C-alpha cells in the first residue's frame, strides 16, 4: 500500500469520520506530541518508512 495521500483524499476521509472518533484520534496525536521530543518522533517515522 502506498503511504502517499493527497489532501482531497485526506479531507474526504476526515469528513466521513464520526466526530467522536476524530476527536479521540486528535487527542491521541496531541498526547504523543506532548510526550516525546521532535527528534524521537522523526526517528520513529523514519523507521516505519523503511
């Protein structure tokens, strides 16, 4: 599966999500960003792409 997605596809997916699911997902992202420093997050993203 290709990880690339354009903005219209992303917006379409978001518009179909339930508001509660979307809020929960954004809260999880927020917690991850608060709990780790930027370099740690970047390193994890790079590992996933390999």
